[in-house]
């Protein structure tokens, strides 16, 4: 079988001979839908963004914005995709046109200059426009009062419009021309979708089911197994089998490094990898849930993860990327590992008929190496409950939105009624060949009163952790300094009445 | 309406309208060069073979293995070039090099049935290189005496006397980074031999004429054999002024050799590693102030890193020297410019064209010296602003200098500076780990190409029998709204509604011999030409109308699509009807327009003259907040007052100002080009060659409150409808961000602490500046007579990494005597001076 079927802008048809490595972006452009553009080919600029109909529970659909430059087109077999062309039409020789509200606001407010990034912005903005939870607030802060903004921890104000528009939904879209102000104005001017809006109504119906796609060419295969067992059967069929969910990492390798794995197995629709259960003593998170799905599903249950999410890449990436992928690829600068280490997370490794649980702290054995055997997959994560009562995540990067960390620090400590530290877990990224726990620092903290002196002492130990390197993102000195500073900052922020960020 | 600046009744210029293709942008239907390939059959795709050496000789090149790869059609090499193997205008840029001059230099190009095939083909080619010694940093090149091009000097007065007479004298160095254009659309060309036998090249180019000329000389054809069309660009910013030519030539060469359309579109990595950028600079300076903080003299040597070939480095350097004064009167000046040749991409035009670099040097000097002079930096800047009657170091009177003071005062009021300074002081007094600061900086920017000959333009305007209008002009659209403005100019000149004017894509067979759409000049030059063409037609139509109305042609008026006469209240006729009548009277309804800027002269040898038609002015106030733990910062608020003359199109102009500002802020804060200057195998490789490592401003860098005000009653005589250029000048408004960061870092230190800030001022750079300030405060508290050094050596860490050397912060020797002993990087830069010790203020600062 080599045909896939897609519904593009409401029209369903089959496509034969699609190469398993052809990206969704190139596939769409080959159909003449050239609105989506390639700006960076690594999911950083969003010029390629499109909308995909994703499940929102069992009986609803959510228009989800994703980068089209990363995933293969065959991964969308059976799915519905909407591009900027499908949202609305411009006036011209073919008619008077009908702009989508998002397009109208962007066009009339100066939201486009060169226009190259605009179709991607429009799609990302449309996803936020249709987000069911988006509700207008009476809160008008942030619109005209930069000086009221108090600092990083109080920064949400201007990043959410009076119409409930979350500016972070555009964190994966870059514009080189406008300086963004008119785009923000366009976003914040959006109203509610009309009752008759077809895309809104589509959200009230179930999402398309996965197709169990199987594409074979002479050199490469793409398979979406229907069951976990089927997945295990494929695992040893080729030397370099790659599992793919959102393809946000593999896509970069395909584009930039010209990697062409002989067999790609899509796992993102397997039910066993999409669990999200909260029990008395732990939370289980399926490895193939998108980060956005986890974020919505947990609904604030794990505050430390809520600190992580807005800093983890961009909304476009989080709509596709998974914890399984972020841990599986094993990058020492992945942002989830430090947080998950601080949460004392275990990795559930599944093989045919078996499961075992490995503490994340013991999972990595070297640079992008782990205890996972070739016949195993990461099925889920387990976060033990209760959570520590004091926690913070610090991501040090050049840019606040959508950057790769130079250093990432997650701290979770339990402080008892006597203000004494009873447990401490600190996860670090960007300072060693793997994500690491700062064990020495933890030991320095445990049993001590939570005082400035304790924090300063621990910070000094913290500065010695890992073996940070000099690279294009930061110097090793800065990395070490940031380890130290993160503990000092944590302490400062824990002081409620301290002369910090208090409204005047 | 004989004056270029005068506006008729109900002009269409001055009205806020959206970009003419905004709806097409938003619906994804606006076409860019690479979108056209689906409209062609049998397109071939090009992929380069990039050399993994900074400098090497190609000793053998075996393309045969590539031809074995299924789908590979041809490999283009130097032997295929029928004309001149050169991609530039200086004949120092071989299109197919035998000597690799920078890491990633394209040695040859593979054409394939698919991009994948071409890519596999390139990977199959066997090349042998003989590595050669390379120069990566500016300092290496200076040490090796590796210079290229002219070394101009701009001077006035007697700088030695000026320096000697100044009561406060400082000297220092400042090395700062370049900038990648990062237009969202990478370089793209699609070439084919068209149905008329011409070579037709669709190209994302700011300079279609020069692209045409280079394609012709590579192919050995005449210019009339080649037509270049630029539909629109997904951003240019100067990066598509010179750089597209070679890529267009490759595509055209492939098309003529294979008879098939050839598409060449660079990936982001290819674009960043192959194409030129804003020049990084090293500046060494001596400056003197009087007791009131008035600049007395500036002596400087500014060295730009031109990369491997000359490209536009010479005119860029000219503009640097012509802008080192920014908005300040300096009686005695002597500034030398020179360009080093290194094994890097050939640096090129980038919004501001060397002007920003010159201005940055002086703003950095003022920011560093203000605390040493005991002056508030804003006050220091205000005292030195040009006033009427003064002239620039190159001898051009600063016309409308009074606007600087007016703008300065307006922006203070609009930004509520006085009250906010109090708020900031209070905030800083009540916060231990966070500091805010606000800075005000001015901009003065000269408008016109320095090279006088480029200041000309052409247009072609057709009026059809139904009264609809089609315009062509030599300028290109890269998002700046030029086409929108040109439609407004035409509608105004013809007195017709905007909707009746259509603009056709820019192509060299419509308007020949055009200048680049660059130097902010697009609207001035092409607007002049479009207006001229429209007025020729309008004058002919006026004769027809005059006969009909029985009045003098001078008394005919064209307003809102109707034609009437002075004082007529009851008689008019539709424009379309008049046009129809004119056709039957055999009156020509089309015209070629032409414009040349009057009143320019420039002596490039003496660096004297009046190269600019006028100056653009502006000022900005920025407030930032710095986190003392990390050096991360937020841009809280920016207020701008900027002079665009009488705006042709306010929505467009505000967009240019905001966008320029944020792009400038990117250059000065986030955007960091890091080259491997180690001796390892990837020496010369750009390590920030992707969006994941080269960070553009995103939403998080937009000022949270952002107010832009267009300076009012600003008619610029002698320019189309009284307007001024807007493309480049706003970029430099971002100096206020950098200076605010400097002041916020200083606020962690003692009074009078002079902050040195690396550029770009990344969070890391700001963190080190904060640490320096804190250390100075601690030292102050300990009453130690001399600062023992700076953070870089003090906190027990290792030496600064080698890779940081070419962008390390400079040091002003007036700042800290302890400097010289501090670290390798800074001691290499420190120079001794005696004058600083003569200044009581400087001595005090030294003894902090």
C-alpha cells in the first residue's frame, strides 16, 4: 500500500507515491499550496505552520497548530489539514474574497510587511482563536503600562490579551519586519468565532481516527502500527529504527543532517502511550501525549511542569512534541529532563509483554545513551506523589521565548513546619553529557534550615556541579555562575515579604 | 503644483492604508520566487557543495560519482562558464572558486531532478583540498596586515589640538559584532530560457539591474538578452542588494546548459553560511571633552571585517565615517577607516549600511564616559546635539538641526521621562536583585546614496482607455511598503482613487538601469520618477480638459477621479471619460518618468562634500529591567518620535519605525554571530548558523509598551510630496535599549561607575557587566584604593574562552587602571593613557 488520503482545506483525496521522508510542508507546496513557507527547516520560525484536526477528548476536535517543516506527510494519512489558503480568500480576479477574521485583523492592522511569515502566523493565531478555553477577561492590564510589569515571575500580564488570547501561542513564529506590535494588536483584537464558523463547528465533532499507514519504498519504510504488539514486532526489522511521535527532533535530523532512517514507526496514536492517570501515589503520563495535551490534562496539578511548559520551545512544538521524545532523544539540553529529575520521575520501559520502571536519575548512561534496550520503548513516565512543597524551574537562555537552554535548573525541596529541608531534588541540564541530579547540593540542603545561609552554602556547591562547556550559547563560566545564581534566586523568590517584586 | 514637495487637494498620500498585498500575504496567495516552481514543468533543483575549510586550495574535483546518483542531471563547475567566472562587480568573487576563501564556500553546484537527488549528488562528489593558513578574527587580520580596499579618512580641524585642549580625555577600544539579515525568505532564483529566447530570471533581489548584469556577464550575453523579475521579497534588509547575483547566475547557467528551468533556493543553513552579513567592527578611539561635557575632539581608527571579498565594504565604510558623529557636534575630528580581509563570508549591506556601526562607536563612548564626567548620560547627549548653523565633519551643513532639539524634548514629554526617572529610582531603591533604567538616544541619518550616480530612478506609467492605471518603477518590494507608497503617489499625481492604480512586478525590461532599492531611497527616488511620469500624462490630459472646459490648462484640477477647473463647483467630468476623449484625440496615455536627486556632490577622495539630500532625525526613550541573578532583561517601554517628513503612508512608516527599532535591538542584544576561531578542524565555521542558535527578536523582545509618534509639520522640501525616507534610520533608535541596559547594570554599582558592555549585550554580557558593577560597589565599600580587576579574573573561573575573543568587550583606559592586569582578553585591548589621570572625575572613578 503506498497511497495516503488527506483532507486538505476540506477536500479529501488520495495521494500515491509519497516518499516517507517527504515533509508535510513540501507535500503541501507540491500541491500548489505555497502559503506555508520554509524559513528555517527546524521548527524555530513558524513560517510553515498549518492547522491539524487533533482529538480533544473522544468526541471533540481541536484545531492544533503545528510546524509542517518537520513531520513527514505520510504521518497525516487520514487526517485533516487546513492551511492559510483554506482559512479565507483575498479579493482578486477570482472574486471579492472572504478573509478569515484572523486574516482580516492581520491585514488591516499592518501585521504583515514582507508577508513571508504571515501565513504561518495566521495559522498559529487561528488555532488560538478557536481554542475553547480562550475567554475574554475584564483584566485590561498590560495594554498600556509597561512599567507595571514587575519582572519575569509577574510577566504573564502583557502576554495575555483582553480577549483571552495567549501570546505564547505565537512564541514559535518569527517576524523579521514588523517588530511584532501590530501582530499583537491583531491577536488581541480578535473576537469569538461565529456560531456558523465551519472550523468552530468542526471542533464539535470527533477528530479523524488514525490510519494504520504502511508505506514501503526501495530504501525506506513508514509504518503506523495499530497496536503495541505490532510495534514491538517491527522494532528489530532494521538496524536504525526510529520511533516518531511529533517528529520535532527527527524532522530536524532529516532536514539538516540529511538523516534517512530505513524504518520509521509512528507511535503517537497508540492508546497505551497516551495515558494520563492521577492516582493516590503517582501520576502517569503517556510518552506519546503531546506536551500541550499533558499541559491541558494535568490542569495545574504539577506546578513545576506549569513552569516548564511555557519555556519549552514554542506552542507549535509543544503541540507535537512529547515527553517520550524529549527523554528518548536524550539530549543533555532537553528542557524536560531537569524538571522530571526534580520530580523524581521514573521511566516506564515496555517490551513485548513486559514492563519495567527505571528512575530517570538512573536512565542515562552517557551522551544520548541510556539503559533502554533495543527491544524496549518508553511507554510512560511516573511522577510520585505527593509533590515537594517548594519548587522552581530556571531556564537560562538568550531569548525568553523559544530558545534552547544554556543551562536549565529545576529545584524541588520539601520544607517542614519547622522550616527545615526534609528532601531536596535538583535536576540540571546543559552542564554535562547527560541531564544530571545535583546530588552534592541536595545533600548540602537536606536537614538544614531554609535560610539564606543555607542557600548561599548550597549555591557555592552548585557552582561546582557538572562540567559545563563553552559553546555558541554561553561560556562555561556563565553556565557555572548560573547554577550558583539559580539557588540564590530560588531563595530570594521564596521570601514573601522580601523587598522583591512587590507592587508599589 | 510645480514643487516636488507640494501636495494637491485631497491627496492619496498621507492616508493610512494597509500594505497593498496584505490580504494576499494573510491568505498565503502572495507569491514569492520559490512559490513559482509549481507553475513550471521539469524544474531542476540546485544544491551546492560547500567546502569544509576556512582557506584551502582545491587540488582536485571529481564530479563523476555525482553523475552516478539517480536523478542527478549535471554538475556545474568553472569550466561551464561561457562568460566571466565572477559573481561580483569588483572581479574578486569567482563564482566557482579554485581557492576556498571561507568555511562553506560553494565549490560547485549539482542539478538534480529533485532536491534530494541534487543533495545526494553533492555528497558524492570527491574533492581534495590543500588547507591554507586562515585569518578569522579582525585582530588576526590586522596582525597579518591583511587589508583590502581604500582606507579613507574623514577629518576636520586639528584633532591633536582638540585632544590637548580637552580637559577630560579618555581612550579605549570597542569591538562589536555583525548581524545576519535573516530575511525569512532565503535567497531564491528560478531561471529559464523563455518563449522569446531570452534568459528570464525570477529572483529575490533588491537590485534587479545588477543581477541582470552579472547574469549576462557570467553567460557572456548582452544585458538585453537577460530579464530579471522580482515579484517581491520575503525581506531584504540589504542582504539582497549584492548577494543574489551569483545565485541567480548559477540558476541561469544551469538553465542555459540544460534547457530546463533551474531553481536555486538556499536552505537557512546555506544562506547563513554562504551570504554576507553586517560588518563587525573594531574601533580604537581617543576623545576629549571640556568641563561642561562638550565634545572637543575625536580621533579614531575604525576597522571593519569585510570578509573574503570587497563587495560593498568600501561604501559601507564611507557611510560609517559619515555617521560617526551621529547627532553630535565634534569640532575636531580625525577618523580613519580600513577594511580587513578575513576568511569569512563577504560582509555586505545591511540596513544602515555602516552608519549604525559609526554611530554605535560614539554612543558607546558617551555611555562609558558620562559617569566619568559625572554627568547623566542623557544630559551629556543633550549638551552635544547639533544646533543650527553647524556642519558635519565632512562639511555638510546640518540642515534642520533644530529638529533634533524639538524631537528630543517631545520624546521626553511623551515618555514622561521626568516622572518615570523618579519611579525608577524608587524601584531600584526597594529592590535588591533587579534594576531598571531608562535611556534616551538620538538619531541623525543622511539620506542618499553616497555615490551620487546612484541617485536616479525611472518609472513607466500606463493609463488605459477605461481610466485604469498601471505603474512600473525600478524599485523592489521587500515588505517595506514601497509599492503601496508608489500607488499612493500615482493616485495623488493623477488625482484618481487608489483602487484605480495597479502596480506591476519589478522587471528589468520595463524600467532599465535602475539603482538598488537600498539606502532608504526607494520612495524618494522612485516616487520622484512615478510622479514625473504621472505628471507628464496629467499635463497632456489637462490640455484636453482645458479645451473642453474652455479654460487654461494650468487651471484644470484632478481630484478623486474627477476632472474640473479652479473654482468650478458645478462642472466636472470623470477621469475615465477624459482619458477616453484623449485617446480619440490621439494623445499619448503613457509616459516614462525619470528622477535625479538635485544638489548632491561628493568627493570620495577627500571625504568632503554634501552627499546627502537631507538628514532624518529621531529619538527614542527605552526602559529596561535587568535581573541581577542572570543578566536577563525585559524591555518595558519604548517611546519614539521620528521624523519622516510629511508621511506618504503613516501605517507603513510606523511599521518601518517599529520594525527597524526591534531589528536594531536584536543586533545590539541577542543576535550573535560566533565563528570558530580555534585551531581545530572546523576553524572558520560559523557556529550560529541556524534559527536555533542565531536568535532573532521574538515577541519576548518587543517592548511591552511601544509608542511611536511621527514628528509633525515636517515637510521636507525637494522630496516627493514633502516626505522623508524611513527604511534605515529607525534601526539606530535601538541604541536607547543598549544604553538603558548599560545604565541598569551601572545601577548595581557605585555612583560614577562606568560600564563596559559587550555587543551584542546578551544576558551573559549583561550579567558580567552587573558583576563588575557589584564588585565595584563592594570595593567602594571596602575603600580599596584601586579596583583590583574585573569579574572575568576575579571569581576564580578560568580565562574567557578563546572563542569569545573576537567579540569581547573593550576597555576604556579612562575607566579602570586595574584593567590592564585583569585578563588576557582585556589586557590585550587596554592601552595606557595619561590624560585620564588629569581629570579629577576620571581619577575618582579610577579609584573606586
